[in-house]
């Protein structure tokens, strides 16, 4: 019974996964969900993370900057609109399939540098994911427990409520993105409408009580007589407000859920589905940024002017729930409780950690800077380089002030690096070719060899190779490995591309030097390409070919490491193991000869 349940769960979990074992056939992208939604609906899902910061951002700003909180929030808004938004609009255009800035960096940084950078960033993403969901659920529990009509109080109640919210959130996303978007479309408009109502009442209170505004202005001028000093202080405390920029990486990662628009309109405009998706993503990012710019500035003004400073401190009624304080104080317990419920739901559905958010945004800015440079746009590259420097300063400031985030991220990074290398070692002998295609001349030649065993002789690639070179290699193989005289002989030359790639799309190109036939192939691993060619030849001729190899000289351990890192070394052993795992039938498996 237990086994049957497990198999059903496994089948459901991997239902949308493509079969990665094939070594030929048209190469396809990971299948995207065809049940797409309008960009504004997807904005609700990506905006959950962004909009939820209204639940705690005004209180953070008040604690960090005091009476200067509105000015510090203005700095945050300017950095968001002039920095984060342009960066992620570029990311959306360059990476429209949801891979985001991490994939951009992998492409822009060479070989293993890009792979290691991606693994490190994934460590920070995991930190962000794990910590932020926990913190957001904990903040939602705080709003629930601190509600005046709530019968549960104390840390024990917060702990159990937090655990329950995390479990429920996991269940929602396991169900699927379509359901998550539907829930977000329901929650976000209600949450934003309630916030607008709270701020409208707050501004009405400020306008009808001029002494509130004059008192705030007096406090600012008394505490900060020099306006330049006040502005510098607002800039210095800006890193503490960095949570107000969360949600952009989420926005580009869910781009695949955006409906590209009318097919007729796209065709008329000369654009395809990808272009439509990019337009939708840019609208989504821009509208979310504008909404939050207005909401953040308004909430900071309302809470700073209407809430006594001591209430923001730990233990105060506005600590971690500044707008909720205003809702209860000026709109009554019924509306306040409704606002609390909406905030609890939105915080449960989102989350953001400053260190993880900033590292990902810094990496995105760096990726866009490199992309602009590679596209020959130096002015844009310099501008994005300045944005990168701002995000880098903000990240370093957060790390220095709150080192716990970088410590936790270091643990995740270390674990990901170790697991990734172990996975590469474990899967090294798999046939990792996702697409293998041959030119028409090679296919015709193999059709002519149908029913005969082809002999494959690997050789180091040499575009300048002449007849004597191939004849000498052939003579050596005939003497040492007893090649069959009347069989078709093909030399196989593998040119290494990026050895850090784990899987390959391979093209076979044939050429002839005098009477010698050569198959040229580019790939990330010599053994994998040789095994793939041998299996393809078997499928074309109907007879397992013979592959003639030589033992690698030197230490087996060193050669195996060379194979893992640089794609060459231990060739004979690895080719045999790849073929053994790819074809369990001895009679159908290509024959490996080793000298």
C-alpha cells in the first residue's frame, strides 16, 4: 500500500518532466505551462512578495531613520525606479523563458566561472527562500496574535501558527502555479484596496490636523538643521530599507506564465510569442514598481506623522505592524481586524530577506552590465555599472550590520557546491546528449553501410590533416587492433567546447580527406561524444559498430578528474561505461576495443 502511494506521488510530481535519457531527436526547451494568464494576473503573483513589504516596511523605516523615514523611503523609491526597474526590464528581454539573471550570468561568464557563480547565487536564493518564507509567516503570525480580538497570545501560539502557515503555503505551490495565481489575483487587489483606504484616512487626518504636519517638520529641522546632513543620513540608512525592493527576481522567473497576447496582433506586429511575453513582463514590472513607489511613500508619511515614535520600538503597538496600528486607531477594530486578516494572508503568501534579495539584485545588475558591454553599448554599460555599485554597497552594508544572513548563505553555498560536484561524479557515466543530428552526406553514407559493422577510430581533431596523417593512424590501428580489411572505417574527431556543460546538443559533420572518411563533432566531453556517435551509427546501420581506443597514460585518478573537469582523459573506460549504462543489451551494444 505504501509503495503504491509512493509511486503515485512520484508519477504526479514528475508528470511534466521531459524524458532526458534520449540522445537524439529534436532538442526541446523544458515544457512551459500552456495555461498562461494575462500579465496583470501574473503581476499579482510576483507582486505578492513586493506588495507584502507594506506590512513591515514603514516600521523598519521609522526605526532606522526616525523622523527622516519619508526621506529615506524616497531614496529607496528612486533606487527602485532608476536602478532595479531598468535592470529587470533588460533581464526580461534577454531571458524571456524564466531563467532570470542567474542564467544570464552563466552565459556571460566563461566556462567554470559561470557555473560556480550560478551555484553560489543559488545558495543565496535558497537562503532567501528558506528564511523569507519563515520570516513572512512569522510576521503574519505576529499580526494575528497581536490583534486585539485574537484569543491566542504568546510565543508558543506564534510558533505553531508560523508552522501551520508554512505547511499550507507549501501545499498551495505543490498544487501548481495556476492555483497560486488564482489565489494571488484574489488576495492582492483586496490587500491593496485596504491599504489605500488606510492611507486615505491617514492623509485626511493629517490635512484636518495641521499641527501634525507642523510638528513633524519641526522635529526634522530640530534634529537635522543641515538639510545636506539629513539627506546624507537618509542615504546611509537606505540599506536597512532594502526589503522594499524585493520581488523583481520573482517577477522575471514567472514570465513563462504570461500570455503573449493575441496571435493575430503579434503576427501583424512582426513579433512572436516571446516578444509578447517580454512586453507583458515589462508592463508587469513597471506597474508593480509605480504602485509600490506611491504606496511606500504614502505609508511612510502616514505612519511617521501619526504614530508616536515610542510605538515603533520593540514591545510597542506599531512594532512590525505600523499600518495595522493606523487602521485600528483611526478606523476601528472591525476594519482593523479586516486589515490584519488581509495582511496575514499576503505575508503568508510571500517573503523577502534583505541579504538574499540584494545579492540576487546585484548579480542581475552585473549581468545586465556585462550584457550591455557585449552588445557594444558602452554608455549603457557604464550606467548599469553604477547601479551595480549601488547594489553592491547596499549588500555589503547589510552583511556588515547583519552578518547572520551571510553565514546562513555560506552554509547553503557550501552544501550546493558539494552536492553539485557529487552529482556530477555520480552521473558522469550517463549519456548526456539531448540532441544529435547529422548532415545529409553522413546519413547517406550510413544508409549505404546498412547491415555492415562500421569501424570508428577516434583521432585528435586537425583541420589541416593530410592523407599521410590518416593513413599512418589507420596503419597503426590495423597492426595493433586487427581491423577488418573490408569494413567501412570512419575517423571520429571531437572538438571540445565548454567542458563545464553537463549536457550537449551535438551535430555530426562529415568530410573526406582523399579516401578517408571523417566525422567531426563538437561537444563538452570526448567520451560522451564518442559513445553518442557509436549509438547513432548503430541505429543508422542496424549493426553495432566497433570503436578502437587506447588506454590513457598516467594516474587513473588524475585522468578521471581531467574527464570530470575538462572533458578528456580516461576515455576508454568512460566510453565503455557510458555504453554499458545506455544499452543494457550486450548484443546491441557497440563494441569497444582497447589497446
